[in-house]
């Protein structure tokens, strides 16, 4: 059913854009849509929807700000309770360094295969 609807929509769009008669219809529809958009009643609904969206964004923004503030406050409180040795460990940390655990099983051979068993 989707295929039939898509075919009919595509055929209609092709007619509108591809033929002279279709181009005239397209210009007619475009003018009708422009007139409808400029209608004061439609613009009233547009402004109402815009005002509602702005109010929703303000409400959600303040709630989000409060949640972010609380999360940051908890993170700072948790970070100040850590030991000095962990701060020293972070100072020695190199994000580009590759760490290999010699006691870990050798899983490197499994990592070289994609899910279909082909070599990467």
C-alpha cells in the first residue's frame, strides 16, 4: 500500500513540475498557499503556537538549569572527598598511552574479525 501511495504522489509531483499545465497548477497552488499563510487568522494561530513553544522552552530551560546545577554540585562534592593519591594518578595519566594488562587473556585475535568472520 505504501508503494502505491508513493507512486501516485511521485506521479502527481512529476506532473506538477514536469509539464506546462502542471507548472501552471504548481504556481496556482503556490499562490493559494501564500495567500493562506498571509491570512490573519492563520497568523494568529502561528503566533499562539510560537508563544506556547517559547513558554515551554523557558519552563524546561529553567528546570534543566536547576538539574544541571544540582548535578554539578554533587560532582564537586564527590570530587573533593577523593584521596590525594588519585589526583597524582590523574596527573600521570596520558590519554594517548595504550595500556596492556599482561594477565588478561589474549583477545586480540578475536578483535581482528568482523561479525561475519572476515579479517578487518
